């Protein structure tokens, strides 16, 4: 849920989408997150990172940021009004919030190493992307995630080399749907055990 005390939305044009994505992450309410526009290198349109200098502070003062390419999301020539459709943006932000969930409990040293490995090792990128998408699925964002993944792999919108990069480093739509199914089954099992436990409890009384 959006918490004005902790979350700073500088990317005003995407305020609606950011707030929608935050609704899925109640546990991020108490973490400082800044959403802002900036030009991003390395053929990326959005990324999440810790503000490293805040990582030495106690947890409640730590800050993370989601950096967004303004041109890409608000002046996109593929769309008449220049804007990438909301559902896609929500899925995309939801994925980045999955990364932040992954960063939350890491130490500053661990996060610095994380950045280093993410930059240099493909296997590490793959692993980090799986983790982020898994968190997003568990948060309930599957539908949005699928829409944004299909978009990212659509040759109408992206050059083939970008699509190839996505396919080699990021989980597929099928992966996401598989995790979603597993998660639902697991939740169902938990519910049933809960029911059984409460029945036992009543009997003991
Ligand atoms: Zn990612």
C-alpha cells in the first residue's frame, strides 16, 4: 500500500500505476522507496536499486529507488497518447518491487556484492530475475506480470535483440503461470491444514 510518509513519487505521470502496484505489497509500506525518472543506460527501461549510502543506516532509514525511463513510458511512439498502457506499467513496477522485496533483508555488504554480480554474471541475473518474479507472483500480481511479459516479447514493440535478451535472462510467461499455480495449490494446502487444526482444537475442548 502507498505510504506517503515513506514513498516518494517523483515520476508524477505514473503515480496511478505506482500506487496500484504498491497495493500488492503491504510489507513494503514501512520501507523508503523513491520512484523517479532518469535516463537509463544498458538498454533498460526500469530498474530497482538500493541507495547504497543509506544501507549503513538502521533499517527504518534505508531507501530504495525505482528508476524509470520517462521517454519510454510517457512519450512512446507506439501509442497514440505516448503512454504505455497502465496494466503493462503496473506489471513492470510490480516486478521491480519484487526486486526490492529481495533487497530488503540483505546487509549493505551483501547488496554491494549483489550489484557487482548482477553486472558481471549472467547466471546471477537469471537467479535475481527469478526471485523478483516469484515475489511478484506471491504478491498476487500474476495477471499484470503476464501482460507486461507478453508486451516485452512482442516484435511489434521491441527489436529482436531485446526480445532475445529477455528470453535468455528472464523467466517466461509459462514460468510465471507455473509458479502461480504452485503458489495457489500451496495456499490451498495451508488453508486445509488450518481447518484441520481448528477442528482438532475444538475436539480437544
Ligand atoms: Zn528485474
